[in-house]
């Protein structure tokens, strides 16, 4: 399938895209879009993506202008529209009301989307003269609360008038009977009890044979008999006949109205599709505003300035903005201290990429990204009890899939390369893997602590080192990303800060090979000199 995107099953979870999809699904107002957002997938069609962003941008601007565009809940209309295709089918009253809500929604949207601010949406949300005709036909039958009007037809009006008169006669008659039997002391309470719209008297069961009428039902204890006086039977029978006639007339009205609506089923389907499409973009607009996002641009290079991972914003957590730029076909090796933010960086870039290709704005001041066909990742513990795989074996299985699948249009994220086995073997394997990925020309973002991998990146023209800055004076990470130089792991310094005994720290330092110690010292020195230089340039 040449035109399809390959999205590795774990990639969505690894970068946190499922959180974004869930937010969109929750904030969507169209029921049909709830599942749409949960199953949202990226596209590689740049022309289509740019058009999608233009549609969202118009709504973002309108919300910022406080144009008060409508965004209301709409039930799934697909089944109702399908029923309009069935000959002689009669819609339920609730289904017709849902059609009216949809059409009125569209009508109100059409009135709002006018002028230069809505160049794209005004072409899509057009005026249809048939729209008012359908709404008027529905309004002739239903009131604003969704109840069928008494005068929905001449015959229904006549029937309702007759029913009203019978109710008046029944009321008079039952009041007379109530007074009579209450004076005789036969009633439990001096009031009329209605049972399924039938007026009954609450007769003390021991007196039921003294009342001229029939027992309709009994109380839970059996001490009260609810009786219809014979004098009401004829009126109740007459009422029942009119109620049956009313049901038949309502069915006839609904059938006639359904047939009228069905003549415009294509228009209704068209309007439903447009409202659904509008809801997609309105919901994306809400997220863009919530995250203070911008429209991304697509290029052969990465350029991210002051990018904020949206998962931090949505959970109200602090996050150091990411600044990142690189060529498309590169391997970036990110090193630095534990808990310094290496994994967050590769997850963030993966998340920005999949968001942009799903038509979602990026929370950054500048967002330029390549378009990828394949998204692959190996992040976190892939240990599998079901397959009896250790953490290392599971990583190797995953990386085997990545090396076989990746190509020049792939984004590959690999966390903690070379761990889980002997460091020397891990480094050797990792370098071979990186050579393969680099020859595949995929864009590879990999984190590591292993020195040989940092050296490989320095010596390879298609690779770059990067690191997470560390404040060695206060022995803590700054979470600032730096391109161009590898980072020290600062393992000994962090261990010392965590309270490990000085004797152990001293022994660990002495046990470091001279080459490793010198390299760590050199990296510390380079990072500190670069940081000092940048601070001087600022001031």
C-alpha cells in the first residue's frame, strides 16, 4: 500500500499521542467523531494537510475574535439518514427532532460564516433554500420542545378537541360520584385517583359491593379497591376510541412528514457530513488555543523553536521549551545524565511529527517538520512474560523489526541504546545497528550513556551528537537540549549528591579507565565553557 502510513503499534503509546486523541474525542460534540478521533491516523499528503490546517486556522481566528460560532452536541445521524432510504419507513418523533437539530445547527452556522474571515468555510457551508422548507415542515408538526402540536393536522385538531370535551365530562361526572360516595363513607380518601388515564374512586374494599361500578385494581394491602363508576364506562370507552384514533392520526402525520423529509435525504446527508467535518476542525481549534499552538510547516528539515510538549501543558506540569534543528536524513545521538530529559526530547519530537501529520497544531514559536511515511520506536521496558523474553531480548526483537522496516522516509526513536547487556557488547551492537539505520537514511533519534556510541556519532558525517545540559555546580540537570556536543552521564557526581559515601566515590573515580575519565572530564569542560560563553554573549 504505497499511499498508506506505517504506524508502529507502540509508537502512539510511546510518544503519548493517545492522550491527544483522547482529549480530542472527549471535547468533540459530534458523537460520530468520538471514535474518529480515537482512531486518528497521520497522513503524508502535504497538500491535503495544508488545506486541513487552513480550515482549522479560520476557526482558531474566529474563536480568538469571539465570533461565537456554534458548537453543540449532535447525536449520530448515520442510522437515521439510512432509514430515510427505506421505502414507506416512518421515523420516530425523536429521530425527526434530531434531524431538525442538525438542520438548525447548520442554519445558524451558515448565518455566522460570512465575509473575508471565512474564505474556505463560506464555500463549504453554503446556503440551501430547501433547508428552510424542511425545517418549516417539521415545525408545522412539532413545537420547540419536541412535542407534536395539537393542530399538526385538521383531523388531529378535531380529535384533540373531542378528547378535551370528554375529559371535561368525565371530570364533572367523577366529581359528582366522589361527593356521593364520600358522603356515604365508602371512600378511603376524598380524592380522584387516576390509573392509566382512567378516573377511579378509592373505595374501602369492604364497601366495594355497595358502589355501582367495576374494580380496576387494588392497593398493595388490598384494603382499597380502585373502582370506575358505571356512569363513567361509556365516557371512558368513548375516550379510548378517540385515543386510538389519535395514535393512528399521529402515525399518519409522521409517515407523511417522513416521506417529505426523505425527498431531501441527499441534502441532509450532505449537511451531516459538513457538520461532522466542521466539528473535527472546531475541536482541533480548541486544542490549538488550549496549547497556544501554531500551524506547522512541512520541509526536508526539522526546525523547532520553544516547543512545549502538550502532555505537560494538559497536566499542568512545567517543561523547559525544546529548540531543535536538523537535516532530514540524520542520526542524532543524545547523551547526558539520568533523568536529564533525553527520553522526553525524543518522545516530544515524535509526538510533534505525528500531531502535525494528523492536522494538529504544534505548541511552539516555530514548527517546521519533515513528512514521514513510517513511524517506529523502541522506548521503555519491552520485557515480555508471554513470550519469555528478557528486557534485552525484547529490545533486540523490536530493533530487528525497526532495521528491516525503516527507509529514507522513516522516523525512528530508540531509547537507551546498548543497555541490558555487557556495555562493550552493547556498544558494539548499537554501532552496527546505527550503521544500518544510517545507511537506510531514516531519521534516527537515539539516547545513550555509552562512550563508544558518542565517539561513533562524532566520527560519522551522517550523525550528530547532542546532549542535555547539566548544572555541575549544583549537581542537577537543567533539561536544556544542546546540539553538537555529547554529554557526560555525571553518574559519579549524582551519586555523590545522593549521599553515597566519599570512600566509595573515591574508589569509583580511581576505577574509571584513564581514557573514560579523561573523556568525561573533557565533556564536562566543553559543556561548562559553552555555557559560560553563552551567558557572556547574553549579557
